[in-house]
C-alpha cells in the first residue's frame, strides 16, 4: 500500500519507524500509539498512515479505518482503565487546535474535574441564522 508522506511531518516519521512510539496496534491504513503529552492517563492517538492533514482531504475509506482503530483503542481504554468517560477528538487546522497536520483521532479518557476544556455552554441560536447557514450547507452537499 502506498500513501502520501511528508518528510518534515512528525507522524510520518513515526509511521516510518524513524521516531519511536508506544505502538498499540497497526493495520494496513492506520496505527495507534500513546500520546506523548497525555491530558489524562491513557490518552492515545489513532493515526492514518498516509499524510492527509485534515478531514476534508482524507479519502473516506481511510477516515473510516482511523475511526475503526479509534474504536478499538477506546474499547481497551474503557475496559482496562475504566475512566469516568472518553472523548474522541479530531482537530482540523490551527484554528481548531490542531498542532500536527496529519489526521488523527484523540482517544481521551476523562476523569472527574480534570479541567480539560472541551465543553461549551448551551446558548439558544438565532433561528434565522441557523436556517440561512443550513440552506448554504445543504446546497454545498
Ligand atoms: P493535535 O494538536 O494535532 O490535535 O494533536 C497532536 C498530538 O500529538 C498532541 O496531543 C501531542 O501531544 C501529540 N504528539 C506530538 N508529537 C508527538 C510525538 O512525537 N510522539 C507522540 N507519541 N505524540 C506526539
Ligand atoms: Zn504526516
């Protein structure tokens, strides 16, 4: 299987074995390994082997494979670590907090009061604005 690579990308180097990682599993299109800066114990990453930066450019079947790998890791995290909860998080672009532009899903175990800032408050939206944006997105699909 051939896939795109970027010689300057840290995750491409991990996929190629040029940088070590604590590898949890590997299949044709994906690998999973422990995050080096865990927000909580057990924080791991499901990573595409190919260098596609974001969700809008990765082939759908590879994204599906990354999701399957994330689920396998999440099942192990839930069964073995019994966290309070688990977030799956996938960032696209620096504006969304993505620091490594090589698609990956975080498997993020949660603990009570861990202060991980992923939550937002519910505020009722402007109905007309929601509908206007809905129409634009629907036309773009
Ligand atoms: P992002 O900010 O792109 O959503 O997440 C990138 C993640 O990759 C971060 O959680 C960061 O800790 C992790 N990371 C960055 N460099 C390395 C590395 O060399 N090895 C491992 N195992 N994780 C890394
Ligand atoms: Zn890469």
